[in-house]
C-alpha cells in the first residue's frame, strides 16, 4: 500500500475492518442493520449528511446513500478483484468479506436524503 489517497483514513479503516474479515460466501443476504456498523470508515469520504465530499477534496466521491444495492455490491467486488481501479477503494474493498459488502450495500441502498433513521444526518 504505497501512495494511497488518505492513507491514515484507510489505515484506520483496515484496523476496524480486520475484525470483520471472514471467508467468502455465495448468495449472502445483506442486512442494513448490520451494515450500519460497518460504514463508519466510509463516511469520511462518502459523506452522506449533505452529499458533499469531505475528503479527499480533489476527488469526486460518488454518493452511496440511496444507490441500488446490487450496484454498490458490484462496485465493491470490482474494486476487490482489481477490475475497477482506484487504490483507496481497492485497499478498503479487499478488507471486506462478501457478507460485509452485502450488509453495506443493503445499508446504503436504504438511505435517502430524507431518511428519518439516518444516524449521520
Ligand atoms: C479515502 C476516501 C474513501 C473512503 C474511506 C471510502 N471511499 Fe469509496 N470511493 C472513494 C472515491 C474517491 C471513489 C471514486 C473512485 C473511482 O473513481 O473509481 C469511491 C468509490 C466508491 C464506490 C463506487 C461508487 C460508484 O458510484 O461507482 C463504492 C460502492 C464505494 N466507494 C464504497 C465505499 C465503502 C462501502 C466504503 C467504506 C467501507 C468506502 N467506499 C470508503 C473514496 C473513499
């Protein structure tokens, strides 16, 4: 991991995520509730609150809240496999299990700008 964007952010993320590393499963069902506790490290970049980029400022960071769950899961699997290239996201996705990805996708897809239960607003 050299020259990655937001190295300290990712370092913290990987430390947190190490606890979630698990064997890959096929056909995993995501839980938005479980996902809620796994997105803490994503919020710094994918700032849900008012849909702005918190960091890194020079990059356009896609909005994840309200995005289709399958789309988010596909994107994360692509970063993990290296089919889609972005070093920071690759480092993060590599640390996620299939269950983590499913949970995170379920969580983000359930968010909207008007979500009453969005704890990050
Ligand atoms: C250090 C900043 C940073 C962190 C932390 C981060 N991301 Fe990202 N993410 C980005 C950037 C920048 C992109 C756009 C990269 C590109 O152009 O491919 C991106 C892209 C994505 C995409 C693709 C979205 C799309 O519309 O194509 C998904 C999904 C995603 N991130 C999920 C996550 C999740 C889930 C986490 C937490 C586990 C996370 N990211 C943490 C910066 C970050």
